[in-house]
C-alpha cells in the first residue's frame, strides 16, 4: 500500500514538474511571438498603403491577445503550484516562477550586474588614460623630431656660417 502511495506521489510530482516545464516553454514561445507577430503586422501596414488601418488594428489586437495568453499561462501555472503547496506536495522554498524570481533576487542580480559594469567602465577608463598618455608621448616625440629636422633643414639651406 505504501509503495503504491509513493508511486502515485512520484507520478504526481513528475506530472507537475512536466507541466511547469511545458508552461516555461509556452512563455518563451509567447514572448518570441509577442515580438515578431506585431512586427509582421507593422511591416505589412507600411507595405500595403491601402490596408494601413486593418494591419494597425491587427497589430494592436495581436499585442493584447498575446499578452492575455501569457498572463493566462503564468496564472494557471501559479494556481497549480499553489494547490500543490496547499496539499503539501511542494515546499514554499521550491517556488519557481515562470518569468522571474522574487524582487530581492532580481535586485541582487541587478546589483551584481551594475557592479560588473562599473568595474568594466573603470578598466576601460584606465586603459583609455594609458592610451592617451602613450599618444601624448608619441605626439611630443614627433614634435621634437620634427623640430630637429626643421633645424637641420634650416642649417643646410643657410649654409655654413662665415
């Protein structure tokens, strides 16, 4: 009897995980469609001057339709995971979101990225300063060489002093 319960428990968890992964794929596809389908309607509206209004309306409808679909998928996944938590099949710590994690996690990720960008900017500034110093040194060297060459040319043109 207990083995049957364990099998059922594993099947239910497997089904929930499979459903969650399927919803994640749906969200990814939905986001891609949300980018490309309205873009197609927008391009068609400019391509066919006579049907501007129709394609612009289709563009707006597709934006709202795809957004509603994405909200539906996210909400249905949330409700299923909530029921599984209610039945004790999932821990609260196993709260995997389809789109993103909690605000604190996102804040930490953003702070880490900003620190990386700041460090890279500092490195690039330092590299730029070194490059500018090298160019200034080269400029001074060329200036001195040119001055010496001009003096030598001047001496040659004037000839020896009598």
